[in-house]
C-alpha cells in the first residue's frame, strides 16, 4: 500500500513539474478587437484572408516587442467600443479617437496617430468649399464616430445621414444621394485617391484628433503597450510601418517622443 501511495505521489509531483515548465514557456495571447473595414488602418485582405492595414502591422509589432501574441477579431466599430467597456476583449485598435467621453469607461494607450476630420464632395460640386457651406446640405458619415458628433454639435442646420460603414456613405456621395461626406482625414484622403470616382476634398482639416489603443478599464496591459509603442517610435519601426501605408510622414504621433 505504501509503495502504491509513494508511486501515486511521484506521478502527481512529476505532473505538477511538467505543468509548471509548460506554463513558463507559454506565451500569453490576447484578443484584439478591430474594425472590419477602415481602410487603410484595418481591412480584410482578400488574397490572404487575414486582417491587414496600418493598425494591424502596428499592434503585431507592439506584441512582438512586448513579448505576447495577439488574436485578431474583426467587427463593426461600435462592437470594438462596447467590447472594451464590457471587458470582452483585451485590446482594441480601430483608428479610435481618444475622447473624454470614451475615457470615462475605457482606458487608452498613449496617442499613436494624429488625425482630424475632412470633407469630401463630388469633383463638380462648387457649392461646398468648406464646412461653412454645409447648412441645408445632406452630409453623410459613419454612425457612432466623432465625425457624427462634430456635425451634430457644429452643423445643426445640415441634414445628417449616418451609415453603419463609411464606404456606404462614399457610394451615396458618388451616386448623388449626398452632398458631402465628413470623416477621418486619412480614410477620406485614401478613398478619394484610390477608390473615389469623381470625388475631391475641400476645406481645412477639422478638429485635431489623436488615435489611441483601447483597453478595458484598469487593464494591466496599458503600461506594457505604451513601453513597446515608445520603443517602436524610438527605433524607427513606427516610421517604417507608417511609410508603408501612407508614404512620407505628415501625420503620426509626436506626443510620445
């Protein structure tokens, strides 16, 4: 009986040792929530079947630098915000503007991208030269975004029309169902340059904004991500990623340097 008991204890001890060794070598994996279509920050690459874009390259580089792995889950933008608020996901990166309202329910990293809002109209539109000309016009944007809030607060005389995705707004603008679209600068510029048939940008960049990586409140990951982000900025990796997607650096984050 004693021999059997001793053998059993030895088996338990070896199992515990193996489990401990396995845990020490295992790399922590975190779930990253992202927008399903915010070109060029995040979008589905049809050739590879994986999420691609500036944000995707950046969060993967941050993960490598910080020593953890990431599992990407794409969804509509509103799902990213609510996923952070509920703690369903560990990290959120989706071209998300840091705002006081959002910061009341979720945590943010240091800013990683300086942005703003911009207006797009049809090339033959001469009525809208800037935001001063939006009164009485049909202005489209994406629901749940800072551009929606900006239009509501600053242009109550405009007819605001929101869409679940910004591409639908651009398509309505091209079809003549909208007079203008207001949205984040890099997305507007990218769409007009690459996909927008007969569109142009007008006016100045509006409402300086900064994007941040989001976390559930009191997340222990914030400090590690900030340290990794700063390292990427210092060693030039951030600039390499930026130039791949935007060319010469005009925007970006200077606040962390």
